[in-house]
């Protein structure tokens, strides 16, 4: 071949997207062949993602930089496998079990690192794998950095949750509303996961959501939008070097970091980088990739784990009225909460912050006003379980003694708060706590915590997570934060990662025109039925009734519905919805169904077909916005009648409204 023809053919190959012969391309498709992922080493290691002929990620630099290991930019070999189906049992999840079908390939690199890739019809994921013998003198492996520069194909619409801490963006509670923008107009700010990007294609409303799973002994991933280059760039918290305490809660924080992000073992798998691909918004909340890719359960017997409802003290600031004692963190108040829980079939009461002196950092010494042992005895006699609030590092510092002591007393679990970071040592702490609590049959509700990454599959005793801009925010936020819009946005994005402790149940309900933030007597944004719907729409195995027990007096119909919604679900479906506008969710337990619908500040009418019901007749109990709900948020109507699978319902939702239904099989 002449020297004149060679460059001409090379240029043609590049134009056609064909790699030169020296480069390698490893390609994997989903079981239905619609999603295509490519790992290539042309000009460095890159990841590409396509849906059919539509690019989603243009060639995007990836890689793992490990101290003392050169290379990692060339592919040595590729091994692919055919279709595989995992039958996954999923206790306390949005469904009792499911099948996860995928194809996989392993890409071996020139530095001894491998990339494992899985492609399912729900999306794709990749992770790094190393299998190196430990050195005697220095067995640890130091990960200096991880390259994850995701080049978005086109200036796409996106939903970005930025860090709320501009000064130290990796230290915060992982809860914020979403900036609905485009990649080209995104802010140069660090954002946490999950994050969603839209790719409309004809009649399909395709969306890609980026998150991670099986995050163990490694820092979590943040993404920084680069509006100039049209990409999302991964950043990771450094491994902590110097630590200090905030005095108020004896909360540990990172003062300085090392010049590496992870200190780990030579033989291990790393976290999955996940790109879910959904063809409609209604597929998003029920995408199972995060749970399916997590490590299997380490708890053989889960029979002691009991999801349920919780009478909660903090949101309402222990705000009882009409009682003959001064309400607060004392025995009389908690006996009242226990009595309320017992009378209404509520399984648990939480003792939130204040039951021990937070400044002391000693959760083994309750305040003088509380006799925990006596309170447990009283609760046991009423058939109510108690859970205790604490701070992550405080529990960790007294871990086995605290678990052994409180488990022996009869405490059912801990609400653990204020982690506010996801560096490697913070992640390791969450696994250590989960493992020890499982040993002593203690459940966990993780607050002040990063998004779920499948640890609830590995440790099913972790039955809920915060990581959401929840009801606590209405105590101090502004109307511009637009909770009703957020309430119908995060189910499509955040619920994809796992359940949320959103803490619904407000009996004071404000319209767009009369809502205001109040700390001691807070109200929700939106209607009463919007609140009731939350008990169906949100995945939440451990769900609060956030208002004061005395605020539920006279509201027995609402309490009955909230308490009666199941926390252990057999099946979940999203019947209708559009991200940021509205959602209609159906959940089944046995033969009975519950349906919840929510809208943003826009009024909306829903045409609901009941074809999801099985044969026979059902008693339908419908809670819908009343005719005056646009002015009086508490206004609702309760309707009871018989229906079947051929029935149809037209339901009007007020501004910030909703509806809630129970279908009982007759």
C-alpha cells in the first residue's frame, strides 16, 4: 500500500468511528440488544454508551490510578458471557423478590486491573477488580485517584442536586432540591448522586440516571458539571488524615485529607458505576439495578427485622397540648407517645436527640429525666418497640457495649445521624455499625447519610435512609424551595437508589398562598391528601408519623389510613406520572392494593383505570382533595364504594394536592 493511501484510509476510519487496528474495542449489549456499552483504549481508556443509534455518553475517559502501578490505558484481553438471570430475594424492599437479567464482560488492562461490565435492559454498570497478592512489608494498596469524565452527548436537560456546603462541599447531609437545567447551563458546583439526564427519542422519554452500588471501603462519587465541555466529572473525598469534633454533638469531621482517595487491599472488587436507562418516567422509581448489584445479604435469619410505623417526637418539637404535664424530653411525654402508638397500632416510638447529652458523646448515660429501662418496660406492656437516636461516630466509639446493653434492655434499634460525609473511613463505619447491630438483632435507620448504595441488601437490618430533602426542611425553608414539586421529582431519581425516611404525616397543611415556615408548629406544603399519598408513593419500610399525638385527635380516618399502609411490600407499580409534575403509585400486599397520587402546585385530574386489580370485587376507600382544598389544605373527602378491575375513577387533585386509596379484596 502506498504511503499516500495509508493516511487517507486512516482518516476515513476515524470519520466512520472505526478504531485504528492497534486500538481495541470491547463491546457489550443488553439482553434486548438496545443498550450498547463500549470500552476502548484508543487514545486512552474510554467508556461509550448508546441506546440503539443514539449516543448517550460520547467516549469518556475512565481509569483507576494506583500507586506503583503504571499503565491501565491498554486492553490486554476481553472475556464475555451470555445471558444470566439472578433470582433475588429482597426483604423489606419495594417488592418481595425479582429477577435481574444481564450480560457481562471482563476487560483486562495492562496494569493488572480488570473492568467488569454488566448490561441489563435496565441500564449498564462497570466496576474495577484487582487480584494482587499482598506484600509482606506493605500490604495496602493506595488508590491515588479515579478518572470518571462522562461526556454527555448533546446539551441535555438534567436534574442536579448540588452540595449545600460551598466552603467544604463534600461535608453535608446529602439533601437538596434539584436544579432543573441543561448541561450547558449547569453550575460549576459539586453535586451528589443520583443525577438524571434526559434523552428524548421519538415517543420515548429516555432518561439516564447516574449512581453507584456496593460502596464498601471506598469513597462515594460526586460529579461536577463542566458546562463548557458538556461533561460530568467525578470527584472523590480524600482519605482522612486529621480529624476533629464539632462540640455540640461530639460529631467527627475531617480537618485534612491525604493525597490519595483510598487505602485498601490488593484483592477486591470496587463499587459499581451505574447508568440506568429508562424508556419512560414511570420506569424510574422501580429500576432495581442498585439493589441487584449490591453484595448479597450477610444476615441469614431476617425474621427479627420488623418494619413498621413510628410515632416521632422531633418534627413536632414534643408539642403536646391539653395534657396535665409539661411536654418535653421526660417520662410523662414518652408515656403519652407510647399510649398513642399502642392505641393506634403504631409499632414503634423513637427517642430522638436529647435523651442523652449530645455534647458528652456518651450514649450509655441517659439524662436524669429519663429512666430508659422503666420506659422500655412500659412500652413492652403496651406492645410498642422503642428506638434510640444517636450520632454515627458516638455509636461507633461505644459500639459493642452500646449494642449489647440496649439490646439486652429491649431496645429495637437505632436512628443514627450526622455522618455528613462519604470518605472511605465514613463508609467503613456504616458497615461496621450495621454488622455489629445485626449481631445483637438491632435495626437501623441511617440519617445524615449519603444516598443508599445497596447496603440494605447486604445488611437488611438497615431498613431506611435519609439522604432526601424531607419534611424537616419545612420548619425553616422558603416557599421557593417548592416542596410539592420536589415531592414529585425525587421519587423518580432518589427512590431509584433505595428507600427514604421522608417523615410525612403533617396535620397542618398549607396552600401555596398561606404556607410559612414555623419551627415549633410546622405545617406541610400542600394538602392533607398529599400527605396521605406519601405513605404509598415513597418506599419507606420504617415510616414516621411526624406530627404530635394530640394533633391527630379528631383525625382518626387519616391515622387509620397512614398506619394501615403496609411497610413490607409484595409488589410496586407506577401507574402514571411525569418527573416534576405528578406521580401515581400502586403497592400490593397479599390481595389488597394501596394507591397514592401526588401533584406539584398545578391542579390536575387523573383518569385511573383499575385494571391492575385481580378478579372479584373490592371495597375502595378513597381519600381525595375536598372542594375547598385550594384554600384550606386540610379539606378532604372520604368515599367508600365497591369496584372491580373494569372500574375507572376520575380524581381531581388540588394545587399541591393528592389522593390515597385502599382496595380491600372482598
